[in-house]
């Protein structure tokens, strides 16, 4: 949707506030898949900082709280996001998982 172009114009604090307002960290996983699909179509691409903030907001809590293998919806969302924003994704999620042994 064209409304997502606002993500390219937000400061980091505005983007965090928007994510919080939209409750992206707790949205249902099917909605997460749809949202990540929209991010793939976004032009221009998100900045590194914006993608890192979204990776944190969308996935960090979910990944660190896993007690069993991720659902197919979560895997689809992760794969989709990482296909375009792999470097910010890895910086946020892989680093956090490595720092929190025994979690996620």
C-alpha cells in the first residue's frame, strides 16, 4: 500500500513509536506475513536503520521467546523480510540470539 511510504520518511524514534502504536511486535503471524510482503514491494527500499528497527519490532521478541520450532507463518515472514533486508536482520536478530544462549 502507498501508505507504507511513510516508513521511508520517519526518524528512528518516530518509526519505533509507529511500530508500538500499530502493535507490530504482537500482531498475528498471518498479518506479519502480509506486512512483510508489502515491505518487499516498497520503493525506495527502507534505509538500513529503518529495516533494523522493523526487524527488531517485528521479530526479536518472537524469536527470543520460541520454545519450539517456529510456525510456518513466522518462517514465511522471516524469510520474506530477510530476502530483502538480510544485513539489518542479521545484525538485530542473529546478534541477539547469540548473546542470549538458551533462549530463542
